[in-house]
């Protein structure tokens, strides 16, 4: 996945509502997970969807967050905290409040990185891919 054609400045992205960053981050993370599953498996769509759902659920994202949190830069940690602490308009049906707020923080980081043109950092953090 590539970054948007015209990345926004870090300053502009930092001014965005963290729930809006999470809105973008949710879509980006879901697409990246689905892309990696599709390219690494011969499974049919139903099995791929079940695998993706486990990874992109609030529970799965919360677990991923615990793994990558120590790798965040101070800037990423700041965005994470803003997303985690933001007032969310909805509640999760299948996750604890703690899992849901961690997942929202993680999605805000993904949205921020994507919008600022740093898709390679998303791949590095969440998928263990180093820039070649």
C-alpha cells in the first residue's frame, strides 16, 4: 500500500481529531492486513475474512498494540495517547473497554502515519517489514 498522493503535513495531521485519524487508520490497517493475507495464502475468501477479522478486531488490535507500543517514537506515542483518550461516539460490542481504547489509539497512529505519507513505517511497526 502506498501513501496518499499528497500527504498532509505533520502539523495539519496533529490538529485532526484523533477519532478521525482512527477512522482512516482502521481502513488502512484493514486493507494492509487483507492484502498480506491474500498474498501469503491460498485460502478462499471466507477463510481469509475469518483470519482478517481476528487480526483487525479490537481484541486483535489491542494485542498488537501491546507488542508495538515500546517501538513507538515519542511522536507516535503522543498520537496513540490522544486516540486512546479521545471520546468515541460508539462502544465495542465484542471487546472490553480497555481493548477498545487501545485499538482506537493504535488506529489513530496508523491514520496519522498514512496521512503524513509514512506507509513504510506502518509496515515496519505492524508487519515487521523493513524498508528495502
